[in-house]
């Protein structure tokens, strides 16, 4: 994802919003909620106050997971989305 984000938000707010979005998606899986999750993962990955490499890497990997074009409620699709896509894991 090559968006540039103006950083005027707190990292904790992004995490709180992500938790809300994931719980909302669980109740009503809409593509716009999934897109919001992907965008918030990117904001978390690039936030200047996030200094943990493992948190940044997790946010990056979860962006890929949530970007997967499949039905996450189906077991086989869910596991398909978990497979790494032609990238080296760190």
C-alpha cells in the first residue's frame, strides 16, 4: 500500500478503532469495513510512535491478510488468506 498518511492521530486511537472494526466485521462482514481495517493497519504500520518492529511487521502482514479477496468465514478461504504471498517473512 503506497498511501501517505498525515500523522495527526494517536497510535492508541488507531488500535482502539481496529478492535472496533474487527468486531463490527465479525457481526456484519462488509467489504467497506474490511477496507477500513486494511487502511488502519497501514496507519499503524507507519505511525511514528510505533517503535516495535514486531508490531509494524504484524500490522503489515495483517494488511495482506485483510486484503485477501475471499470469504473469511469459510474455513478453506480463511486458511488460503493465511498463506504468505510470494514474500519473505521476517
